[in-house]
């Protein structure tokens, strides 16, 4: 590897790895083994990596978890079989998720001298037609076209939209996700051609650790895992902490319901995260690091393992990185999926082989962390921002976003929204823009009701505040928090009390049980919400009478006690779903408590099924289908529902052909 390192460090072209530089490095480095042998073959290989001067078509298939769940492997196999059967030469390239999960499986086809064309919702049945029309006849399969990536090539498809003009992508600014869905995440050479490891070479060759930290502080990068603590300040504390050994940890234990940002990033561009970690390790003086990834992410772990092996083979990891004298070793630690291990001290305990439970702070991990040594923990997205800050400069990065929240933020958009997917927008973008411009609004003509931001620790926000520019301070002001970036959209069919109960179920079951406010308080909150969503079992029950008497005061008081007395950040934000829904949807709570009804028609025991006698024809079909024999009436005369016997199963409503049955 010695020759490789010398070549790598002596190039006059600067820090960017150009195709010619790449050819020289690889060709003259016998320890870096690739199938091509001659310089000409390497140049052809490099052209394929950049899709320049292709001599045969390239077929790029989105094979992240979302793509695979929609059948990407079957599509890949169908292409492979069809190409072999037709004796057609083409490159089959797997890639990560481009973010437009609602349109998976996404297949891009790049022909020599033609723009890269993207097809959506591809199935194995579409493969023969795609091969015939696009690969052979050089025509687009228009009914499947998502858009084209214009690169100045010959374009006989001028009427097709460019990807950047599609509403889903139009207001996005891809910095962290720039390579996701574009390159093969398991091919280090494609990452190198995309300026990969350029930032690492720059810091090792021209910057001191203090320079790096100052640059991150100037950039204004804040932790993307939840609270938004300034990243550079955290690194500075760790750098100044005394210790014979220091550690670096990447928190990839993504546990929020509806969140899949870290997973998609690790599956689509793992080298970027690793490069950011190496730079961070050099800045704080760490020699060993861990990527703590939940075991439920097998594809991310598989790709990470190859990433670490390739990075070490190329000299970017291990001993004496790029002849700099700096050494850093990185390991993967698979977590068991405990939500509490997203809290940094609980995560540290888990790596140490202990039960994942938080401990009081101070001391903070930057002074006493893993095995008692100074430790920095950042999440996946935070580390992925580092290479671009080093490459493009702190001033450039700080020019994006708001006054207090710089850069971009990735959101996982899901729920009752048309365009489910992964979205990266500048800080300061409003929730309305994300939900309606990028997300396409609410399907089936329904009305927007709320969006849950930040997972269980965040808050449910109504339409009245969704024009608020997103940054850390603004979200706190309106009763939510950024969290890791989950956005779950709800329409008018969502009951906010039921939603709060769902999150309390999750939080209650995921509590580590160490502190009483979280362990017992969340259980009591859940039980209270359970009572609100059920019919009263016993009107004389003292607890039910007390709840009716104290009303919202009881719920709010208990929620505030949990918030102010819990041990860790997760417990301190455990009541946020209730506090935010109480703040904006108090009328729904009162309807459940005092009127014993669910305005959204979700809470089954509070529903009353009735028959519109003007519409009922007396066909008796509903009475026949009713399992509780709660519907009575004579044939060809209006029927009635006996509410005392009704089990609220909804069979009558589904059976009625005259829309005579309704719910109050």
C-alpha cells in the first residue's frame, strides 16, 4: 500500500480525485486489487463510474429497504435474466433509495450519449418492454417515466420533465443525500469519484484538530439526533478533556416510529458517514470508534461491514491513515432495538455489555463516557454533514438555513400523505411546504389535521402553526422538537386522543424502568387515556368519577410531573404527545371526557351506530349480518339498533347498500 499512499498524497491536482488521478493511483498500486489490469481498462472503468463515455447501457436499480420491500430484487433478477437471454450487454448497478419511496421500485437507465432516465413503480412485468423500448429502440416507456437527469447529452426526449422540476424534488436541497440513489453504496470507487474522502485527505494534510473544530463551530452545525446541541462545542469539550484514550460513537439506533432517515443514509451512502467519523476522531483525538446500529437494519449493517473493509483496504481506516501518523479503528455494535438506547448514556452502557439504562449527568460523556474515557456521540446525519463542511467550507455551509439553525435537515415523511419518502430541505422550510409541496398533500381529498414531528418525544402540530419555519427554536416555541426528523401526517380520520394513547403505549413499554416518574407515570397516563377512549365500565368507580371531576387538570399535572422529575431526556419528553395534543386539540379530549364521544369516529367504544329511518328499506340484510342480534325491525319497514347490545363491530355499516347506517 506504500506506493498507493505516496501517489495519493503527491498529486498536483489538489484534493479532488479526478478520473485520471484515480486511474494512476489504482493502476500503480498492486495491493488495491480490481478486475481491470491495464491503464486503458481502468479509464474505461472510471468512465463507467461517472457514466461518462459509456459504451453500453447502465441500469441502476433502487435497492434500499423501501425498494426491496416493493420488489426490487425481483426486478433486478428479471433484468439479469432478460439481458442474458437476449445476449444484451448492459451494466446492472444496485443503489440506495433516492428518497421517493412512494414511487418504488425506481429504475434509472443511462444510455451512451443520452440523459439518465428514471422510471417509477417498475415491476418484473415491465422489464421486457423497458429493454425493448429504451435499451434497443432508444425510446422512453412514457407511462412509467418519473423524469430525466439532464447532463448535456443528446436528448430526443425533450418533452420529458427533469427530475429537479418534479414537485417532490423541486424545493429539496440535497447535501447529505446527494449520493443516495445515485451511486452504488457498496462500491468505494464510485464514492471516490464523487469527491469521497477528499475532506479526510484535506484535514490530515493541511488542518490541525483545532482547525477542524473551529470550522465545525463556524459552520453552525447542530446535532441532528434530537436536542440540537452545537456539534463543534461537543467536540471541543472532548478535545480538551484529559485521558489516555478517547472514543467516538455513531448513534444509528433509530427507534422513533415513522423514522427511517439513518437507515436510508447508511444503506445509500455509508462511506460518507464513515468519512465524517474519521474526521471527527482526528479532531477530538479518538483512536477507536463504534457504529451502534440496531440489528433490525440488516441491509445497513451488511453495507457498513463492506464499507469498513474497503476503507481499510484503501488506507482510509486503520493504522497510520494515509501516512499521516493518525490511526483510527472502527467497529460495528449491533443493538437489540431498545428505544432508551437512543439516549447516549444508555447507549454507552449497552456497548459496555451492561443493561441499557441512563445515568445522571454530569459527568457528561465528553469527560467520562465509554469505559470512563472521554467520548463523543453524534448521530448518523450529523457525521454525514462533516465531509461537505470540510470540502466546501464553513462559510458556504453557514449560508444555508436560518440564523440559529444552519444547513439542511432530513425528514422521513410518512402517514396520510401522497408522497411518502425521505426529504432533505434547508432549515427554515415550513411544514406546509414539506407536506403539501413535497408530499403532495393529503390523499383521497381529505383534510389535513395534524403532523407529529420528532417521534414520541416531539409533538402534534395543527394547521394553524404549519407555516412556522422549521428550526430548533421555532419548534420548541410551538410545543414540539426537531427530534431525529420523523414527520407523520394525519387527516381528519385521526383521533388525537387515540394518537396520544398510541405514543404512550410505545413510551410505556420502552421505558427502562430506572426512575419512578417515567416507569409509573407513563403507565398512569396510558391508563387515563385508555379510560377516555372506552365507555365507562362502572359509573360508580371512584377513579372514573375522579377523572370526570378533575378533567384535564389531572392529566396535565401528571404530564408535567413526569417532564420535570424524570432522570433522562427520554423521560423528560415522554409526556410531549399528550401536552401538545392538549394544547391544540383540547376540544377532542373534552368530547371524550364529558360527552363520551369520539369526534373522529375512531374510539370504538364511544361510537353510537344509528339507522336513518328515511333511507332504511327494511331489507333485513344488516340484521342478518349483526353478530350481536342488536338490530330489530319488521321486513320492509325501518329497523333500529339496540345500543345496549351493539358491539360496534361496524358490520351493519359495511353491509348496508343504502347508506342508511351512520355513526355518532
